[in-house]
C-alpha cells in the first residue's frame, strides 16, 4: 500500500494527485519575494578531531578536579 495525496475530481470521487519532482525546500521559500536559498554563511562546522579533543580534555579536567577534591578532603 502506498500513501498518496488524493484530490477530489469533478464527479465527487478522489483521484491521485500528480507527482511533482520539485525539491521540498522550494515550498519553504516565499514565492512573493523569490527569496534565495537558505544558507548560513556564518556557520563554520567544527572539525571532528577538535570536538573529540575538547570533550576528552573536559573529561580529564573533571577527573583531576574530583581526585584533588577527594584527595584534600575538600568534600567531607
């Protein structure tokens, strides 16, 4: 079974809507202003290696702080 959009025909029945090959993003843009495609030019993705290094360093720092806190009996 397929899920298709159906539209009413002139005789009161339903018929499958024609399939359009348009990109779904074109429906998000305003036809009134003929807006350009949505792009974020200010966003620079972080490289995976930098992200992994950041989280590993944060985990190591947290571990060191816990060791120091319990070692000096700061948390009694």
